[in-house]
């Protein structure tokens, strides 16, 4: 990993140095071109350069194919107003800016430049480098284990930077100014969120419907409303900035049309920072759903010595609820599949203590169900002391260590589909190499449950996510500052 980061920095800095050198070398010269139909000689035109001190010098003047071309070279930082007059009231004018590094831009401070076409190429190359690095990190993480929060983060970054790269492609063809690249990059988040909005809206509607069903069946509490809150947040974060921008464009309460006024750039800052944040969260949400579904649908290798059944609440009479029955049936199904494929079946490890209001431990209820299903007593190893998933895994592992003759037994675990990914992550963090299988549940339940998984994955790496969002917001504000300088200098 360190080698990859070092290579990324070296290649990135090399690209930056070469790109800046090319921009400076090419940008020191600038060619203005004007229509001059009917003219026969450059002597028909008079070029006046108004400048406080010599910022540019005219080094060439030519007339080709009805075009008057003037080539300038930078001399020192400053600005120059170039005016061309000719026959029959012919008049053309342009403002040239010379930057501290000698780059000439026209019209705007960060406007068209001879080296400007290199900038979107350089930006795109940087995005490609970051994208390649994140892809490699994602593949490394997936090779180690599917069950890692960093896989969610890296897949989310792949989606985000992939969208950002696609947003740069049109400007690679037509871009000719520094500020154009900046505006194109700022626009990427807006385009991404707009494209994703129909999906976000449909998902929000489905989540709302599922939440209503969930509340009717499971009761009203804040956990059952998480999906609804997230759907509203994403839709509002996508729609409100556009609505606010449209409202400010039409109202006279605030003047956002003055390119030298603060209101325009305040509106740009609010709109773009919200869109960048929402777009990033959409990418992380999408990566969470993708990996959670992969984990739920994955079938472990048929070489398992033990299969844990993670307990949950049982009925008042000590029998299994539909949720726990689904987990147990899924474990039985996997056992039959492995026995048919590999010739041996795993030992069942039902795990779960006696919860408040339960007549017997959850592990005992699961064991009774397994015995009724025809599983021999010697293939059941019950763990009846745990109270949560962490204890399920830890206590079961200790029990397996006492029972197993192997130094490193192969372990699988069975839980509900939406819980497989987070349970697998917890096992990985505890140093347990275990693969999960997921049982089905009602759609109104797992939609909201996946939202909980997203919140859990974001919270687990909140510092890294907040750092990334902060960096993106800082870059966004920096680009808005460049737009401001370009319009006001």
C-alpha cells in the first residue's frame, strides 16, 4: 500500500510539474484572431495597446483567409487593452491579462489561454490516477475480505470519481479556458445529482411505503423512520439548491446577477457545497447497497467445519419467530448443499442467550428446531450466553476452539440478508475469518434495514468521510473564488 501511495505521489507530482511547465511555456504567447473580410494587407489596420506598464508586446501580425491574427508575448504581470481599427469604421477590442508566471489570458482573468487546453487534460489525468489507485485499493480489500468498511468507502469513491471523470470528457474536446475547466468541474456535482435524482426519488417513495408498512406492523419508533428521513434528506439536498437558484434568478429581493456582488457567489457557495455533499453521500449509499446485496447473495465455499446461527428474539412459547426460523432454515439449506458437494456437513452452532421476557435461551430454541429437522445431537454445539452480535461471535468462537481438533477451522454464519454485511464486518474486526449467508425477509423490513446499514457504515468511518467532504467543500470554495476573481479583476 505504501509503495502504491508513493508511486501515486511521484506520478502525480511529475504530471503536475510537466503540465504547469507546458501551460507556462505555451501560455507566454497568445494569438488574437479577428474577422477581416475584404482586407488585403495588415497595413490597413492600426493596433493600439493601452497599458500602464508593458505587460505584452506584439511580435507578429498577419492576414490569412480573411482573418487578422495578432500574436503577443508576455513581458510582465499586468493587463493590456488591445484595440484594432481599420477601414470603414472597423473596430475590434480585447482585454489581455498577464499572470505572475507570464501566462496570458484574454477577456477574463482566468479566461482563454494558449495553454488552457492542457489544464482539463491535466485534471482528467489526475482523476484517472486517483481512480486507478482507489480501484487497486478496492480490489486489495475485496481480496482480503468482502466484509470491510473500507470496501464501502473505496467503491463509493470509484463511483464518485468515475462520474467526475465522465463530467470532464465534454470539456476535453471544447475547452479553451482555465475558468471553463473550473466551471465544468463545479457543474459535475450538479449534473450527477440531477441524473441521480429520479433514482433517489423512486427509492424515497419505496422507502416511504415500506416505512408505513413497517410502522403498522412493528410499531412507531425513530429507527423505523430512518429510511424515510434519509429519502427526504437526499431528495431535498438535490432539489432545494436548484429551486433556490431558480428563485434567486427570478426575484428582486437579492441581486445575484451582479458579477461583482457578493450575493452571486454566496448563492454559488451554498448550492455547490450542498450538491457536492449530497452527491458524495449518494455514492456511499449506492456502494453500501451494492456490497450488502453481494454479501447477502453470496454462497460461501463448501468447506465449512462450523456454521453459526445468530440468534434473535423468540416467541413467548419458546418457538422460533419467522425471522429466526428463516436464519435456521438457511443454515440447514447450506448444510445440505455442502454435504452434497463436499461429502461432509458442518456442525451447527446456534448462538443466543435468554433475553428479557424469553422463556428459554435463543440457542436452545434453535437447537430444538434443528433436532426436529433431523439434525443429530452431536452436530449441534449451542452457545447460550450471548446478548448481542459481538458476543454471538466471540462466545461461539471460544466454544468452537474448545470443540474443534483443527487449529484453524472453517466457519460460516447465518443471519438475515440485511445483517450479513455488518455481521461479517464485525467478525473481520474481531479477527474471525467467517463467511455469511443471508435469509430472506419481508421487503418492508429490509429496505429500512439497508438504510440502517448505510448509516452504520458511514458512522464507522465518519472521520474519513468528514475529511473527504471537507476537502471537497474547500476545493469547491476555491473554485468559486477563482470564478469571482475572473469576473472582477
